[in-house]
C-alpha cells in the first residue's frame, strides 16, 4: 500500500508566540501551527533569532548540519547560523535564523532611545534570503507558505523571481498576512540599492518595495502572494485600496482578536488539495 505523504505548511514570520510577540497575530500563528499539526499537516516555522529571545528558556540549539551558509547582502557575505526549538506542547520545529552582527542585540528593530536600527534593511534581506536558502537545504517542499508581517514581505517576491525555477518551491501556494505597523520609519533609498546588489533580480521586481516603508512592504507581500489575509481592524486605507479580490487573487479578512481559525484552516485545506 502506498504511503500518503502529509501536506506541508511552512510559516515564515518575525513574530511567533511564545518567542516574540509584536502583535496579536503572533498568538494566532502559534494556534494555526498547532491546529495544522493536529489535523494532519506536516508543519515547520522559521523566524529571526532576535537577541530578545532567551535561548536557555526556550531550549534553542544550533543545527550544525544546516548552518554554514553565507547569505549575500549588499555584496557582503554574512554567515547564517540556524538554531531550532520544539514548539511547547506540539511536535513541530521552529527554526531561527541567526547572525552575530545582525541579531545579537537585545532590541528587535529600535535602539533604547527609540531610533530605528540603521541596518534594518540588511537584516530584512538577510532573514528573507536565509529562510528560503534554509528550506532549500531542508529539501522539504512546502505545499503552503504562510508569510506574515513586513519583515517577511520580500519572501513572495523572491519566490516569484530569483527562486522561480527552484524545484522545492515549484508547487508552493503563498499566503501573506498583513498586520498593523511596527516599524514606522522608512528604510529609505538605500533599501532598493541593497536589494538589487544582494540578488540578481530586476527593477520591476522591487518597484513596490523601493522606499522600504512598512505599508509598501506589506502591499508588496500581498501583491506577490496567491492569497492575502487582511485584518478587519487597523487596516491601512492604502493597503485596502491596493489589494482587491480578483480572478488570480483571493483576499480573506480576518479578526486577529478572535480564536476562530475556521476560515484560515479551510483555506489551507483548499490550497493543499485536502
């Protein structure tokens, strides 16, 4: 008898409870991962290893066989260290993208005076490219990639451009969920230059993202995805106007304050063909 392969769901986000909770959606992502795992999906999650994450408390440890990749950002190679932890009360793995220079600091996006870190652009590019290179190294083709938040918003664009011929992503359906703004400062003109210097992509691929403003990142993430999940509350008017349902774009409005995951789980099942 043939063994039925489980459908695979990959979560990529800068926040994921209990490790980093910037918005209410961090808890929702945790619940979605656990629910997906319980209903027969094979689940993994990827996030940055911010310095604010307590490694001993959460039992992170390095995955030596996966570490050692160099991620090019703005023509400079940055070593990627990959760590892993088991999500509490669930048999699924969360992988953490780490780099001494980019993520060791105790604050996530702003210094102690409230100023945005000058290298947030490099950190974003490193995380997104590092996440996709890690999936390649897994050799683990996800049926669904659920991308969340501004810091992961380059993922859908990279999959449709630089990684479009990569077999591991050939059948992946991409969901992008937007959230309220955390980084209010633009990453500026340097962001576009760094994107082009870091990866062989075209100007048209990064047109939406050029200024690196939070809302532009989220519009880019949503436009390059198969499905956009938009919040009922605190939905930016520019985002709402830019992302409309169409023949090729499904839009799901979701109340992140609720615990009813029915609509999103139904979406997963439909996209995965379950």
